C-alpha cells in the first residue's frame, strides 16, 4: 500500500511520539512524522503529508489540544475524511467545548500514558491500523511455527475453566489470539464493535466462547494451546 500513516504530535511530546513511530516502522507500517519542526513550511508540509496518508494518529495531550497548529492538522484530517486514531501520550481531560472533543467524538482511544504496558498498546495500535485497512498482517512480535505443537486428533475439548483462564489474562492480545483461532478480520471487528462498551473482558469472552460454540468438539485444548503459544502466551498455554 502506497498510503502512509501520519503521526501528528505536539513538539513537547516528541520523545514518546517518535518512540511510537519507530515501533510502527518495525511492524512494517510506513509512516510520515515531522522530525525537523517544519516551522514556516508547516502548512504546505502538513497538507502534503495528510494527502498522502490514509490514517492519521493524533498524539493527544494538553499541549496538543492547546496548539493551533495541531488543531489545524486534526481538523484538516477530519475534513479530508481520513481515518483518525486518537491516542493519549499524556494524562489529559478533553473538555466538551474543545475542537478535539468534536474531531474525536465516538472514536476509541488508545492510552499510552502507562510505560509498563507500552508494548501491549503498540500491539493494539498495530491491530487497529491493520483492521482499518482490512489487512491481516501480524504484529512483528508474533511467533511463527511450522506446525501444531500438539496433536489435535487426540486432544480433549476445552473446558469452561480453560476459557476463563484466557478471559482473565489475554487482555489486548485477544485479536491476535482470535486470528490464530481462524477468526476473520471482519468477525473480530464485529465482536469489537458489538461489545467494547461492555468492557474488554466481555469482548474476550464473546470471542473465545464463540470459538468453542462454533467449533464444538473441534475446539480442543491442543488448538487453544497452540494459538496461545503463537501469540507468545506460553504462560497461559501451560495452564490449559
């Protein structure tokens, strides 16, 4: 795909914005980001960058929402009907009368304010970008295996206890697990949209229990364990 992902940020937040940008590049997502502080060339550069992008990431913070230049970038992206993904790079509250509340209305935020879950949030962001593009490219951290680690023909079916282990601990990696369990991107998107307001645990529950219901006796422990290993959750596989 020729289109890029534009990373829009305030200069004050450049360190985290560039760290996020680097991780996207490592996941084979081509980006555009201002690394030279365009200054007087801002408006022509901004317009060209947005024109060449299909997705615009807004790195939201108090500095961002109070910046006239950032406001122009976000509003231009919205006017040109680009896909907007808002992320929090600093703890901030968006007042209802701010332009940012209008541009981001109804959108799902990704919170990057906790360094302890940075990699998890990167996976979530990569998944969101791929979902918006209708692609199934895996996150760079996925483990590729040559075949099943266990024999599905001799494995018992999963139990309720097995499903609860996944529900409690898989977290934001649920989509990666869903792909390993042969869900289509459209099916995962539908599960997300239909249940995200009920919380992440409910989304995961709908995915994993739906897999068991749809596959019956073919929903075996071995298949679930292999899928967990493929998304680097050996810790959960060992509990199944």
